[in-house]
């Protein structure tokens, strides 16, 4: 009561001691700080929102690096990439004007960003190693923001080895480590962490959907989205600090508090919308899991072979031929799909011999594969529907989203068709024959459309999806901090501002502006040497 009677600028706040800049949760030590002093120190934390390029390059990173950026082996052209302060010297030292009558001689002074024909030489012996094309990139207008040089040489193992050997002998030059060119681009601010992740995803993309998602990230779509959210959080925190500093009148303070709460709720809802995406981005990046299941001899392995357009699975008339889960990676409608063929499902109360034991293990693995699948595809033999009911083992795995192929249409009777229509009227079901391929085109088109509906579309076609679990972890943490900030009373604005600061830091971690050193080594180890 006595504190309430004091002017706000003289009030004393009892807060958990973290330092004058931060609060430590879960501690029983307390520090008494004037509210304005705490607020002033909290303001200094805005530095935490600046890029954490306390990731200062090590001395070795100031060296000039080089690497083969194209695949090794025989081919038309190989690209050797060089980046660092010695790139300009290497241009003069290793290259000399072309002497062919078909091309005018080049000058020793490199014209930036233009491809020039020249000869690559060994500076010690003056031996010509190759007739090549070279392009010089003057920093900071290069990928790494350093002076850079690219040599386009003939893709011969001997030529490549000779050029790399000469580069290794140059003072201040060393072979690049995996992803080191991209790492330098990140540390120099050319790209952020989401763009670096987008680049590795683009390199590894195998389908159109993966390419589109990776390009959105590589071009900065994810960065712009996450930065916009982070800037809104900073504005909310600024508003909270303004109330602490200047909210002397109860009427002004109440109005600003309502405004702050509304804006924070909108941000929490926005992040929640991004998180409530059924992991579409991560699934697209790694591949949609589609499990084929059904009774023995229904045509599951034949369907896998049809989709793969090759004999990926053994097919025989003997029931129980497939014993283990067989996975094949496919591109269906531009979307990566990992299709699993599973053992035929039937009731095994007990194992009568070793063969039965093996099949029982296969059935258990089949059930696990179906349970983990993003899409379930049930294959039913029309000729086995005479009883009008499904086996319990198969029926127990059906879900409302299960896709059904009513197979062996070429052998079905009118009664079989009627029973199939009746049993699966509420499912996405197609009649077809794998043997004659009748109706199979419609099945594949239907699966492709389902994949696009479930996994390809974001809130908008251009909205970047969450493609890495790391992004999801930080967004979930940011959402928790935003929700925590809403739990405080208007009189606890210092705590509200602190929760908002934590939320902003989590968004900064997504783009790599805060605390990324532990992530970088893992990320760049996935890159090839020359990227």
C-alpha cells in the first residue's frame, strides 16, 4: 500500500536477480532496483536484437579459400571457386591472356563480372595447365562479399588436379571446408540462416514442390516473414516500455494496456497459425510417407511396382511373399513421396513354426509403418469381398482419410462392384486393375491431388512453410513467451516487457541473428566442399 502511494519514478520493484539487464527464472535471490533504472538497462538489451555476429571469423577464415564447385569426374566444364583477399593477386599470377586467333587477347587487369577467355598456368614452371574462362567478382558485390574468382576449366580429372595443386601451393590459400563459401556469406550479412538452409534444401531438392519451397527460403521469403513478426514484437515491447516511462495517468495507462494486449494477442494468433500447419513444410522437405497395406495377395507389391515403374518388389501368387517393409522414393505430382510396401495383414493368434514367426514380425512392422504414415493406401481385392465384410486386421487400420484401391477390376463380377461401392462409399476409393492398368491413371491423379491439398498449399501459395524443426522449436518458445506476457496484470509491465524481449530473441534465433554458433557447424557440414 505504501508503494502504491509513491510516484512511479520513485517506486522500488523487487525482481528475481538476473543482472541489471535480464531476469533469471527459478531463482530465489532478489535484487531491489528502481523501476527506471531497470527500464534503462532493459533498453540496452536492444543490442540482443542485432545480428549476433559475435560470430567473428577466425583467423583462418581471413585466408583465401578455393574448391571445386562442380561434380568431380569427366565432363565439359568444371568450376573452381576462389574467395578471399588474394583473389585479385591469383588472377594476375595464374592467368595470362589467351593467344588464340579466334579471340582478342585479354588484359591483365580483370574487368569485374565479365567472363574472359584466358590460359591457366603454373606460376613456377610457366606451364599452361588449361585453356579456360575466368570471371572476377569484386567485393562486396560477390556471394561472400569478398573478392572472388571463378575458373571455368575442362572437366578432366588431370586438369582439375593440376589446377587445385597449383592453388594449394600459393601462400595464404587453402582448400575450403564444407559450406565455407556460404558460411562467409552468412557471417558477412549477405544472407541469413534461413536463406542458408534454403540453399542446402535447394541443392538437395528432387521434386518441384521441394524446389519451390527451397527457392522461397533461399530468396528470403522466410526471413522477411519472421523478421516482420519479430519487428511487431519489438514494437509491442517498445509500447510496454513507454507505458512504464510515461504512463503517469491511469486513463492513459489503461488505454495503452488494452492496445498492448490486443497487439500481443494478434501476434500470438499469427504464430499459432504458422505452427498449426500439420508439419507440411518438414514433410515436403523429407518426403511424404505413404504406406500401402491390405490383405495378402491383394496386389500391394504390384501397386508399388506400378508406381515405381520398375520391379522394386517381388510378386508371386504365394500369399505372404512380402515379409518386411520395402520403401521406394518417388515423385508423384511434383511432391516427394516415400512409398512403403508392407506385409499382407491376416490374423495370427500364434506362431506354429519359424515361417509363421517371420510373417508375424512382418505384420507387426506393417502395422507400425501404417501408423507412422502421412497417407494410408489400402489395396482391396474385389474378388475377396463376397462375404461383404473386411478382415478385422485391415478394417482396424482404415481412417476417414484412407485412400482405397479396389483392385482386380478385370476379374470382378457385378456383385463384387456393388459390394465394393457399398463398403467404401465414404472413402476416396478407385476401381482399377493393376494388371491391365485400367483405372490406374485416375488413382495416381487422385493421389497427386490429395498430396497437393494436404501438403503443398500454405496459407497462401507464396506463404513460406516451416521447413525445419529448428524453426518450429523457436516459434513455439516465442508463442509461450507471448502467452506469458498476457498473463500479467497492468501493474506488472516490467515482467510483460521482459517476456516480450524473450519472444523477440526466439524469432532472432530463427533467422540466425542471435545465438547461432552451435547451429552453424551442423548446417554447413551438410554442404558440399565448393558451396
